[in-house]
C-alpha cells in the first residue's frame, strides 16, 4: 500500500427546537410514532485513516452521501428548521497520517468536544486498521497502536462531562482492500426515518465494532460495513417511489418491519438485526467476487474459512430519553 493517508473531518450537525416548535406533535416525535423521540442537536465526528487515497475518497464519499440524504430527509419534512448538516472545516482534503499521532487525535477530539452541550447527540465513526492481541482490539494511528477501549473510555468521559444524551461509537476496522466492487453500494436515494428513532429516541452509549475477534473486514471501494449501514438506513431498495406521500408510506412499513417486538418503536438491538443481515449480503457478494476472480490470492485464502463478517455489539443504549 502506498503512503498512508488520513482524512479527518468533523461534521457538526445541529438542529434547534424553538419553544413554538416544541408544541408541535410532529416535531416532538419526528413522525416516528414514538412519543419518546425528541429533537436534539446532532454532531458527528468521523475519522478515516490508514488507507490509500482511492479508498479514502470512496469511503468518505459514501458517508457524505448518507449525510446528504439525512439532511434532505429532515429538511423536506421540516423546512422551517435550520438545515441539518453543517460541515467544519470546509476542506475535505486528505492529511498525511505520518504527522498525525494519537496525541494529536486526542487534541482534535477534545477541541471538537467543546462544541457539545447538555442533551446533545454525538455520532463517532472511525475507519482504521485494527489489530487484536492479548489486551484486546487496538486501533492503528500513525506510530501508535491504541486500545479501542481507551477511545471508548475517553468518549464516555466526554459524555459525562458534557452531559450528552447519547453517544454512538462505531469502528470500522480490520478491513482489507480488495479489487471487488458492489454496484449501487452506498448511495441512498431517500434515507429511512428510522435514523430519527435511533439517534433521537435513545440515551446512553452505543459501542459497536464492524468485525468480531479473528475476522477480516472487507473493502469494495467503500467498506462492506459502510455499505450495510447505508442500506439499513435507506428506504428499501425495491422502492422507486418519488412522491413524498408514497415514501412516507413505505417508510412506515419499513419501521413496522424493523419493530420486531411490536412496541411501536425501533430500538438499536432491533436495528442491528437488519444491519447484520445487510452486512451478510454485502460480505457474501464481495467474498464471491474475490474467490471467483483471484482464488489463489492471500486474501482469498484468509476469507475462505470465514463465512461472514459479524458485528461485535459491546454496549447498547436505552430506549427513550
């Protein structure tokens, strides 16, 4: 692999609710039919490191596309509120990882945390190489191997200090670059309203890893995990509905499908069932391409005995505020 590069992007996404808006039932529930869902300021802090520029560009593009779909979902339904997504800084250019250490990452995270306020929601997404050893999973930074649990601990400290409602921490790691590709991989046309229930209808800490111990994650341009996440958050792929009303009807049906215990809301554990299903589909697709096109390669040998890529759910948040 060529010189490691890192893309560091802080997406600060803010939604404000005025007193008048607070009296609006639709704004209170965000049309999820769940009275526990409440609008909040939403921030996301996303790091992509340790891969070549092509992989970086494709993975950043996938996340930005999902971000745009979330923005349009909210703005179309609530046009009188400020736009959901604000990006800081304005530059999306890669920064060399050679000069980006764990200490500098901590500094950036600390600075970003100063923007957080009580009851905010924070989404942290980290794409990086990972290594398992006797101490557990470690994340690769330039010149540093950092225990993943140390990053989670730092985020929990920030959550406690800033009194955040919810922190969602996802690491997409142990991934290997491949020549495979998945058509229409991670380009949601209309994001499903379930994201509102997940981010605004829970409190606590979500701690999720895209692979379980001993597994290899795969990249097909975007990582198979980011593909699965976008697909799970998107309206069902078979839907070509263009009208707002038709999409809302399909959206409501999708939420009912995810609501496996039929309590009227979608919890993270319920969503994770669909996320794993989509991950199984994406992984199987990429694995088949690799085994067919390069059966004698090292990566084919490594994944030949790995039937799937399995989510590791270390902690789930609690439904409600």
